[in-house]
C-alpha cells in the first residue's frame, strides 16, 4: 500500500489527521461552546479551585452588560463562551458583547436594535437568549446568535455585522419553513450549534409555526437542509398522524432546548417539544412523531438516523427541556457511547448513541386513557425507564399537601385538592380540572444535567411544583358570546387566556393585564401583540380587525368596542381553532404563595450512570422566611444548570433565592453560599487564562420577579 502513496496523498492524510484532531472531543479545559462543549457535559477538567481552597474564591471582576442602567436590567439565561481570552455573551436587552475574560473590560458591543434587519423584520428586539456560538477560519472569526427571528453573524474581531452573510449580516428564520412566512413566529432561545461550516437552528416558535430543524452555511447564511419535525407525506413518521394534512397546519414540535453534537459521528442530537396544542390532542390523534422525541440526525445531510419518543401523544406540555449529555458509560463491563436525556417528567433516559436503544430497560407502561374531552384519543402506554429511578414525585395525594402551613391555610389547599382530586403522571386533562405533577417546568428544566466523565456521575437539578390544569370547552364560550357578543373577548380567549387567565388576572409566570390600559395605547398594544416580548410570543396571525377588537377588550375601550363587528352575527366571530382551550398556567400554591405540596420544592440529585442508582440527593434552594422559623431547607424553584469540575466541586446558581453554591461533588455537601446581586438563573462557565481558573455566571434575576441586574460576575482564587 505504502509505495503507492504519492506526496499529495501524504499531504492529504496529514491534513485529515490534523483535521480530525481539530474535531476530536476537547479535553474539557475550555468553554468555547455553550454547555462546555458540543457534548453538553457541563464538565471542566480544571482543578485549581478545589475542595481545599474553595473558601478563597472571590470576585475577580464584574461586567455590567447594560452599563449599570437599571431600566435595562432583567433576566439573563446566557451561558457565555470564552475563546482566546475573550468572553462573549448577551445582555438583558440581547446586546452581544466581547469582554476581556481576565479583567471584565469591554472590547466591543453590538446592539441588534441598531441593525437594519432588526428594524425591518422584528421591530421589537427583546427576547430570551441562552448562548451564542463561535466559528473561525484563520482570522475570519464569527459570532452567530439569534434575536427574535433573526440570526445575526457578527465579526468577533470588531463587533460589526458581516455584510456578506444573509441580508446585511442577518437572516430571517420565518423564511424557508415551507409555509407562508407572514403567518409565522420564530424566536430561538437556545444557541445555534456549529459544525464544520454549518450551523443548526430550530427554536421557540408560535403555536402555528412548525419547529422544523434546519442547517445553514456559516459563510453566507444560505439554508442547506430542513428536517421536518412534522413529517411530510414522503417522510417516515407521516403515518403516525391520523390527520393526513397535519404537515400543512400543525405547529410547534420544536427543538427549543438546543442541540448536542457528536463530532466524530457527525450526529446532531435534537430534543423536541409537543405538537400544538399543549393540552388537547383531539385534532391531532396518533402517536405524533416527532413530538417529544430525541432525534439523532446526520449533521451533513439532515437525514434521521434514529429517534426515541419520550411521551406518546403528549397532552401535558412535557417538552424535552434540555439538550442531552453525550456521555461514555461503563455498562456490563463495556464502555458505551450513550446519550443521557433528562425530562420534565423526572425521568432520565440513557440511550445508545449509535442506535437509540435504551441502556437501562425502558418499559411501555399502561396509563389511564379515560377522557371526557370530545375526540381525544390518549395513547394507551407511556415509556418509563426502570433505571435511573424518577428524580421527583410523580403523583399527588392528600399526604402530599404542604405540611408547613397553619390550619386555616391547610383547609384552603385541602379544599382545592378535593375539587381536583388525586393525580399521577399522565392523568388525562379534563374540564373538571386536574393537578399536573411533575409540572410544566419539570422535573428537570432547560439548565440540563452535568456529567463527570471520571466518576460517571450525572447531576440534575429539579423542581417539584404542582400545577392546576382546567380545560374549557370553546363551544360553550362561543354560545356565551352569541348572547353577550364580544369579539375582543373571543379573540382573547383563543390567543391570550392560556397565559393571562380567563379574567386577565395572570397566573403562574405570566403577568396580570388588569389596569393595563394605563400603560398602553391601542397602537403600542397592537405592536406588543405583534412582536411579543421576552417569553411572550408575537402573534402574526391576527387580522387588524381582530387586534382592534382585542384592544377594545383588554384595554377596556368602551367607545371602540366591537366597532368592526357591529351588526354582524356570531358567524363573523373568529373561527375557534380547537374544541378546547385552557384557563392558564396556574401553580397550585398556598394562600401565602408557597407550593401547595410538601417540600422538597427543588432538589439536586447525583446519579451513578454505571448502575443507575441515586448516589445522593439534597434539597436545593431555600426561603429566608422559613429558615428563620427553623424549618430545614425546603428547596426552591430553580432554572439553569450545574457545572462539575475535576477539582471536586459543583458550581451552581439557578435558585430563585439568589445564591451561588459550591457543592462537594462526591457527597452533596453544600460547602459555600455566595449572595449574588440578583438570582443567577443561568449556567456558569469555567475557564482558565495564564494559569488562573475562573468561574463566571450571569445574574439577571428571574421571571418570578424580585431583584434584577445586568451583571456577569467572575470568581477566581484570591
Ligand atoms: C405563552 C404565553 C403568553 C401568551 C399566549 C400571551 N402572553 Fe402576553 N405576556 C406573556 C409574558 C411572559 C409577558 C411578560 C413579558 C415580559 O417579560 O416583558 C406578557 C406581557 C403582556 C403584556 C404587557 C404587560 C405589562 O405589564 O406591560 C400585555 C399587554 C400582554 N402580554 C397581552 C397579551 C395579549 C393581548 C395576548 C394575546 C394575543 C397575549 N398577551 C398572549 C405571556 C403570554
């Protein structure tokens, strides 16, 4: 063989070897990809900060990403990246920044509000962003990130848009989805994933927008392939929908949580959410692939290699909430490349990376399919792993009611409980109402797990919050409206009630709209409804008349009321799109605002993935008021993930209590708590420069209210 090799061959081989090395998994001492690497392990092999010296950890620098302008403070969920001593991330208003990662000094900022693309395609620039992506070829260095529907490509050297990318440096994601773009809403919240000269996007979408996964080229921003998460007639999986036209009308089924990537195999891993609507599937019966699935997609061709559906025909909003960790585990004496997927339902699915076959057995368990909702057809079984055991409680009975309240408040929650009745995972939604536990925010959430390749322990933070789900029959609304004719209310019930409540009172994480007329004019209101803001999706489906009617209802404008519809009959009401709506995302709380379930309300669990056993579990987060009463740590709602290090530590913010915690990775002992200026509802990044290890976290505050900030805080040993 050898003697046939020419000089050219040798150069090619050398090139391939060097190329492969470049693409080989990192040794986990950098943080140039969100999640610490494309495998999303959130692991750092750095060990300067360790179990002996953690008490010397002190603030190295603070970067105020909005110049300390408190009018611009707000949640930041960004896990920043660090490349060649520069940290890249986003501010609460989604400004992109580059700062010196040793000093926190700003190098440049890019404000999307100033861009032409933003003005023409988006108008309002605010949304959520959990990270940015880096690509380089020689001195051509690029940051690719999303703001609403726009993917921007910014020169990492200068902070200026790269004009040869898309149109003047941006592409509009509503185009290229094989639907009428004027009706679509796309606003990815997770970073794009870069591989070779490609990057991949799906993201948060409107209920009427399909969550198809797409590849674009990094250079020009041209679309390369599209994977239909709602299959077309020629695609495999099409047969899992009873409605043969689902691919034309169905929305969501999107990969909003972000991707992981196996560079060696060229495989993209995409977790998906459920199809529209979250809680009623009577118009989308069938197993509904590729909803709630982990997809392994060939990154170059966009062809599906395998899929694993975690909930069949989901009517509980159990989207896969985080990219999977691409791990290597010892199982029955063999090392296996696997993926670990955490879920809102509290399960961890550990699957073979090549085939999707479960490493620990998964059983199809029969579930309750008795439903009172017309045309609904629930799936008779759901997949449940034998191991690891669920991370959270999956049923709710009288014994689970909050035991810390006084007798008066106990009577209140007991009464609510009796109205709804006991429930367990996959209890069918109903008009009478059900308790949903694990809740819409987990179980596990978007922070995702951390995995230690040395010990093969997986660390997962979770929530335990019961929610109250009430379905409403849209037909009844319609009848009501026929007699008490109010088009604005009908539009509201269809488009807004699920978040802002039947009486505009808000609930869960969504604000009340009572008295909102003091803040908005008809036009600023119409603008907000069109563009959306942060976690409120924009609405491009409503007609101007419908928006007017909506304004008259929400803003209580009596004179304008129903102008467009005077003299018309109920037939001119906007068509009800589904037979059922729901009354909103409502947490089941005690009268003084605590979860109506007994603690823990948040936990952190370490799981040995060799055996599937839980190694330790601690309540995660606390309430000062309860602590002052001598009540042991209750745990608390938390979002954003942990990082595990070779130095023996876990670093985690995430909790609504605003603490940054250093935890012993072997024992779960909380070694130290540091107060942040506002909750660090984000995942930390770990890096080293000139022999000095740093850990940095965004402290924007949370969507629950409370303190907000614009600070990124970096710690190092002093
Ligand atoms: C998926 C949930 C969701 C839906 C659906 C939704 N909203 Fe919102 N809405 C939100 C959230 C979250 C906010 C807070 C946004 C922020 O953080 O700035 C909000 C904010 C608002 C505000 C501003 C409140 C303030 O105090 O400034 C108005 C007005 C509003 N929504 C109206 C509507 C209307 C009208 C509809 C229906 C067309 C609607 N929303 C649909 C989630 C939703």
